[in-house]
């Protein structure tokens, strides 16, 4: 059976599993739809969080970016994992202790303001739709190659699947579907990585093979990274392991992107909502710990996958006559994600750091997907990678669509416009909102503004500049009020959006010399976050303090139960909205 047959089999079986779980775990109440009834065990929630977190950007695009960027590509590893430390220390247990359903719920109650809630909803929608467009592009890339359908139809297929289990099962269905998806994606990532590591270095552990010597090919006897540096020098490219040299990102941009990804992680609504699903604040902390363990399995493997793919790609194509190009090259060429232009007319593929000489154009998103084919692994391994990539993209897409759905049905309609809405009607509206979000997400996914990981980086910047400061200050600063929170979110979000639009769409040719302080659009969320924090603090100090019931709510969040009992504090007080 060929690649297409194996792909149809593995994808069909995995999709059947996901839909079966959704039917089994169908939500019957708004609490089940929004937060899975708040009874998910910490271990299962950690695994589901790992799947929710490891999107198409992690599975498909991260190793591809590292493969082309080398050392500076590790900003994605450092930023995305470092954010979970902030989650564990600053946000997860407090948000679970607060209860409710969503992040705008917390903002609206903490700042005693429906205005703040609406601004938070707008921020959540911006972040979620930007993020989900990257996932849908990932789905389209996978289907366009392995099921030989146009990218647009690949996106439509993914939309149909997500629509079924996101609208049917809600958070309960999504949670247990994501547990299954984590198993699929991690197995799909590790098997080809181990096989390629064994073939190239004689070591089946990719993390160890990454620092080992090559045992075959023209670079046999050299350490893997040493060979990559040698290859790059020969091609006129910056050394793979070099940092902050011409042709690579500068130190300021690397620092800004890392910070934006870290605080963006801690401000992503679809990640934060996962900690509402567990039984207690203690379980929320354990969920973060388990999530880090499950995420680390893939994230410590990604640099090795990137290096293996880089060596194999260049060795198999550079200097090869086009007429003798391997079969996988021809197949990927038909997707438009891999292209060759014979600039010198010699019929030989040339890959070079000199744009005038380079004849090969490679979409970075194909590196993980094409890697098993480049390494001549069996067809069933290639199909397994396809199933894993789809699991990664769809698990995150489902979580994002639930955020969009709950923002519309719970935070806008139920909490503001129709407070007397029955639970049955709210659940119906939530499902309709999820369905509408699927359609919009599909359209945005067909016309995304960049590579998967680039699009996701924009979403992290928006989350960093909008949510993180007001959430942290809302928990740890009693003086922060609604005026400061609204001003901070609006200023941070607008600044970040305008910067991204200006340098990504209006002046896409702009480079580091044109960016503010040398910070790229992918990293501008760090400056937006600082602007948000400064505006929030200044405006809060210049306006009246929050009411006493809000201060009591902050104290309730921060003090342990025993300390509150001795202090005579009561339970949460729902602040009056204004």
C-alpha cells in the first residue's frame, strides 16, 4: 500500500476516534460545554493542555523554522516553554480559584465593569482568530500534499471535523479528544525522529543523536552540528550555530520575540481556559506541571528533527540534476510549496545563500512533513506523520473555537445583553457561535498572512499586549481599576495590531533597520505588553480606586483558605458591573 492509501487509513481511523469521543462525551449543560464540568483530572488535563498547546506551529512549523534559522530559531523553544513557568506561578491557580468560565469573565468581575468585559472579548476574538488561521493553514498544507486536494479543500475538510466535535462535545468532548490527539501526535513525531536519528547517527534517541557524529554520507565522522556549519559555509550562508551575525536576527529582536512568546503563552485565552476545567487550584498547578512534561517530549526532539531535515534536504538536492531529482521532490513540487528555477540553464539544482544564484524555494512548513520521505522511511511512517500533524492542528483549533464561542454566547449575550437567558438557549447559541467561528476561521485559514509559526507568533504578540498585564495586575495589585484595565488593553492591542499591519502588509519589504529598536512584527508584542502595563498602572493611579468588594475579591484570590479564615474574610463577592 502506498503513501496515499496509508494516509487515508490512518487519518480515517483517527478521525473516527475523535468523533466517537465527541459523541460519548456530549455536553448536556453550559458548565459541561464551557469547562467540562470542572471535573477533569490533572493528568488528563495536562495531556489535553499539551495537545491544545502543541498546534500546527509546534508540530509542523517550529522544526522548519529552526531548520532554516539555526540557533536563533530556538526563540520559539525558549519562549513557548518559558511561558508555562509564568502560567504556573502567576495565573493558573488563581484563575481556577476564581472559578467561572472564561478569561473575559475574570476581567469583567475583577474590574467590576461590563466595559472591561467587552474589551476583553474583543481581545480574545482578535487573538483566537489570528491563531486559528495558522492551524487551518497547517491542515490545508497537509491535505494538499497527502490527499492530493487543493489547500482550500483541505481547510474545508478540517473545518467539517472540528465543527462536529467542537459543537457537539464542547469543552468536555474537546478535552478527551485532545488526550487522544496528544497520543497520536507524539507517537507520530517520535517514531520518524528516532528512525532518522538511528540511520544518520547510530543513536535511536534524537536528543542524543543531535549531539552525535554522522555515520553515513559525505559528512560521515563529523558531528551533526559541525557538518551543518560546514554545509552553510560552503553555500554562503551564516553558520547554523552562529548567533547575532549578519543574515540572522539581532539580539534585540531575539530577546523581544522570546519575551513576547513567554508572556503571550501566559495570556492565551484557549490555554487559560483549560485551568477552569480541573477540580481545584492545586490541580491547576499539577496540570501545568504535567503539561510541561508532555510538551517537553516534543520540544526537546524538535531541534534534532530540524538539523536532520536540513542535512538531508541539502544533501539530496544541491548539485543534483533536475532530471534525476528524487520522487518526493516531484510530489511536493506539485503543491507549490517547493519550487525550482533554472537560473543558469545548466539543469542542475543549486541551493545558495546568494539570492542571485539560489534556484530552490522551500516553504518552511514542509520540513517536518517531507522529512520521512526525504529519509526514505516506509509509507506507513509518512502516513503517521500526516495523522499527527492533523491532530496537532485540529486539537488547537477546537480549543480556540470554543474560546470564540464562549466569548460570544457567555461573555456578550448571557452576561450583558440577555442575563435572563435560559441555560438551554445559551447552550444552543454557544453551538451556533462555534459553527459560525468555524466558517470564519476557515476563510482566514485559506488566506493566512504568513508561515504557520509566523501567524501564531502574531497571535502571541496580541495576547501578550492585551491580556497578560491586566490579568497579573488584577491578581496582585489591589489598586488596579477598570479605567486602567480598559486603557491598558486598548492601547496595547491597538499598538501591536498597527505595528504588525504596517510592517507586514503595508511595508513588507522593511527590515531590521526600519523596525523600532530592531524589533520585528513577531516580537512587537513585548513592547505592546510594556505599554499596556505602564498605561494600566498610570491610569489606575490617576483615577478613583476600585470598590471595596473588588478589593475583597483580590484578597480572596491571593490568600490561602486558612489565612482567610483567621482574617475573617468571606467568600467571593460578585462586584457590581458598571
